[in-house]
């Protein structure tokens, strides 16, 4: 198990090694307006498919966050190719 500290609600929880950020988001039962588009993992922006193998600090970002907007824009650009 690994420990994830969620910066959105300042709660830590244990998750199975290799959990994706989307699994972790769902495990915290967060209700972020417009949903998450990415997350800061130890202050580095990662996509929701990113898998955690060590203890991490995570902050989920939506499109209202500047880093979330950039992630969303890149995601949409890749979908249209």
C-alpha cells in the first residue's frame, strides 16, 4: 500500500501500489466543479492515467486552474489528431 496526501481536502489515505490518479480521485470522493483534468503530483502536473508507485502529495486540478486549462487544451489537441 502507498499513502496519498490529497491537498484538496488535506486528508491522507492508503491506496494499492500502481493506482491511477483517477482511481485515487474516486477514492477520496471529491466533488471538484467540472471534474479533474489533471493533478499536481509532488508539484509536477500529471494526467489522470498516471500511476503512483510511491507515497505522493496530490492536488487535483480542474479547467478553472491555469495548469488544468493547459492540460485540458493539450488533451483536446491530441483527441482531434
